[in-house]
C-alpha cells in the first residue's frame, strides 16, 4: 500500500488526528511557509546562514566517514567498531567544511546528527515550529551532505521536516523485522539497532530475505517544505540526496514517563526468558500473551477492582513501587 500523501499550506493546517496515526503519511508543504525553507529553495547556503544566527558556540556531535564508504554510516568490516569518526566541533566550523566539500570531488560524508534545537539553537523554535506544544516534543536538527543512515526504528512518534536539500525515506512496517537482518543490540552507530542490509545495494547471497523486505517497503522523497510522519517502531532508511541538507524532526510520546522504556523489558527478557528450556519458554510466552498482549482484559475481568494491585491501571505511585521491587530483585 502506497503511503498516503496529505497536502498542506503550512503548519497550522496540521490536523491533530494525523499525530497518532499507526501508518506513515507524507505531509507535503507542511513547513513550506518557514522563511528558512523559502530561503533554502534558492540554495541551502542561505538556510545554513539562518541556522547560524541562532548558534551560541556550544560544540556539536559531528560524524565523518571517508569518501570510499559512499556516505553510508555503518560498522567496520570486523563489526567491532564503525566506519566513521565522531568528534565534537563548532557548528560554524562544520558548516564551513560542508561548504568546502560541496565543490570538491571525493569529499568525505559529514553530518551533524540529532542535535537538540532548544539547547544548541535557542530561539529557533520561536520562529520555526509545529503546533505540538501540548505534546512537549523533542525537536532536533540534522545537517550534512550526501549521507545514508541504515534502517532503524524510533520508539516515539516522529515528524521529520525537510528544510533544505532532499531526503529519501524507505520505510518498513514493524512486521518486517525478521527480513531486515538486525545487527547487535550492544554496539550500535547511534543508540538504536540497525538493519545490516544496504537497501541501495542488497547482498542477496548474505541477506536473501531482504528481497521480501524490499517488496514490502515504501519509498518517498521529500522536497524542501515537505515532511513525513513516521509512526513508532516503523523502520526507516534515510538518504540525504544533495551536497547540503537540513532536516528538523520532532519526537514525542503519549506514554507517561513513569512507564519506562519497553527496551528495558526486552533486555530483561533476553536475560531471564530467551534461553529457558523450550517447554518453559513456551509457557512463559503464554503468560506474556495473557497478561501483556491480551487486548480484551480477560486476565483481570474476574478480579475485583480493589484487588487488582499491579494488574490494575498504571499510575505514577504504582510505577514507583514496581520499579523499586525490580531494582531490589536485580541487585540479588
């Protein structure tokens, strides 16, 4: 199924119903009224200059990969490290480097990734923002040349806005995880596990099931002013297509912070459930299905509400008790 495209005249036309979608949506024109986008249409240099007017000098995390890697930020051959360097640098110096690379053949791939706008570009959101204040999103900026970020997922909902340059997104539904050949959980390029498949040059001998993932994927290209909503847990490979590119994205979650991260539960299950004897493991799968993944409340409907305890609706007080119990158990 092709990704739905919604045409907008600016941020104020963003409907609240879009924000909780379980399917991706391309939001054409969402930020086309931003001055920084309009200036960038005649060349990303103007947009970069605008960014620097908000910069206060704090070093930014910068990623650098040599030209031979064709912009793909990935593991090294031994998979005990990466094919890029991460350094801290001033944003104005990074932008100077990007401008120099623009006219040089065989330039390295260079980008500033997921930089918190409120901390590094204070005042930017007072002029350029989306109507999401009720969700308290984290807003970040990505700046770089022609780069490729391997397919990965994010836990929060995400709206990614193309400010300058063009971006290609290849999206995979969560049910494609078994066809994506996910890499290590411990050593990752940027925190989240990534697919080991380069979907622009698939090694079918090594990754035969990637053919199914490719068939199931959808690809969109964002022009300056466009955006895309990527639902929680959807995998996405992202290619920056131009010599100079800027992306602003917004992450948010409606899950209360006291609930913690499902990733913590996954790690605990890797420790305590995955390697159980097969019969015991199958039994625990039934327990998880019954208590966690059952949508019809069958696990609790026969219990009086006042007796539900930790099976009842969550709240911050209950979360603190469960967390304290878990911490105590894990210390043993």
